[in-house]
C-alpha cells in the first residue's frame, strides 16, 4: 500500500549550503537552483531570511531569488523565522515560506533564540501576513527523533508542536530528524502518533543521514502512508546548531529508491546527478550521494 506518487522537496540550496564555511557565489547558487528545476524538481528551497550573524551563508538569499529563472509550476521556498525575515522574503518576491519550530526546548533556544511557545507566537503574525499576500506557509519541526542537547524526544511532544503549526495554517508540516539518530521503528511510531493530530497527507519527512538511517526511515515513512520527503542533492549539508549533523538524505539516492518501487516523481536522474556533481566541484567536496558516485565511476 505504498503511495503512487511522491513529492520531493529539494532543500540542497538551503539546508545543504547553509553550513558551508567557504563563500559560495550567488552565480553558483543560482545555477544550482536552475539545474534542479531543469531536472524536474517541483519544489526547491532556495534560501533563508535569517540573521546573517547566525547563518552568514544565507545572507545573499534575496540576490539568489532575483537571479533564478522561475520555471512555471515550480515552487521556490525560503525559511522565515520572524516577521523581519518574512518581510525581506516578500520584498525578494518569494511566494512560499517556511516557519521552523523545534520539538525540544534546548534546540529551540540554540537555533532561534527563544522558547518553543514564543516561536509559535512569532509565527502567528507571519501566518496572517502570508494570508494577505497569498503566500503559502510550510511548517518544520526539528529534533523529532532526538535532540543533540536533550537526547530522546517523545513523539507526543512532536505531535503537539506539529498540530499547533497545522492549526495556525501551515498547509504541511515536515518532521525533521535533525541529527539523524532516528531508526525505522521509531519513525513509524512517530508518524502513527502524529497522524492522530494531522492527516498523513499533510505530513512530510525530513531525514538527515548522520547515522546512515535516512533511506530506511524514508521507507518506514512510506509504509506509514507519508508521501512528501525533503532531500538534498549530493547529500549536501548539516545544521549549524546540531554538532556533527550531516546532510539530508541525498536526492539521487531517494530517487533511486522511489524509481525501484515504481513510484512516480517526474525527476530526471542524469540531470540531477549533473547538478549535484557540479556543486560538489564548486565546493571541492566528494559527492555525498552513493548513486551519483556509483554512476560516475
Ligand atoms: P535574535 O538575535 O534573538 O534576534 O535572533 P533579534 O530579533 O533580537 O534581532 C537581533 C539582530 O538580528 C538585529 O540586528 C536584527 O535586525 C537581526 P542588529 O540590530 O543586532 O544589527 N535580525 C535579522 N536579520 C535578518 N533577518 C532576520 C532577522 N531577525 C533578526 N530574519 C533569529 C533570532 C531567529 C533571527 C536568529 O536566531 C536566527 O536567524 N536563527 C536562524 C537559525 C537558522 O537559520 N538555522 C538553520 C535553519 S533551521 C534547520 O536547519 C532545521 C531544518 O532543516 C529541519 C531539521 O533538519 O530539523 C529546517
Ligand atoms: Mg534540516
């Protein structure tokens, strides 16, 4: 009873690059986004409108938005933690934003410098303004399968934060295994509990691969009827506030899994691999996708 169609949210240009210490030119970021849309990705998270002191790499997000070639039908999203970020996103012509909360108090403090409940309150005016501008808002919950500071996180706690995001108007809530410690059984249990509060087709999975479990967790999620997954081309990434965290599940590897299951995504593998390899060359880093490495031997 696997889903027939899966929607991928490509977070490489944002989650993948936000932690890179070396400067990456706007032109290289723009090229990455445009190659990803050409490969058939329908949703690309382009950048974030956050404090440049906290995440210097995302400081040029407005310029990136100004220079990408918007392909019809493709959603180009951005993270906005507060009204200041939301207004900057609107000024940059962004049509879809994401707010991000955490399931653990310590991570919330370290990541966005406020408590979970304060963060949720900050999102309310964003939701109102977004409605006025006709902007859709996606929600994220971090640390859904473990916190770098607090360890285990109860699924009920995740479900409660996710439900608040959904109730305030997020059209979908992506559950983030920020530090990649989750396993397949815990993932199934998490979605089972969250599905008590939110319909399964409004939930997404966002798996970092730090412990090599991301693809297994995607498969566990598919078995739970989840059909939206965040991934990062070439497995780029990490999180600045989660020490040792590696990138998201590689988009190429996820696509390989889905192709093998006969699940439709509309994405071209070869073009995807080309896009991923090009940004790896720019970064001077090995490709984090196993499929890309195997196919390029
Ligand atoms: P703060 O210091 O508490 O903010 O940071 P503040 O409101 O007190 O303002 C302090 C200064 O920041 C002021 O500047 C503001 O103008 C500026 P100053 O007067 O000192 O020169 N400022 C901003 N500048 C630009 N854009 C803004 C903005 N807001 C304030 N939007 C804040 C609070 C939320 C801003 C900060 O903590 C922050 O930017 N955090 C972002 C952290 C982040 O981007 N983390 C990574 C993304 S989340 C993630 O990766 C997880 C995810 O992938 C899912 C998963 O894996 O679990 C989504
Ligand atoms: Mg992430």
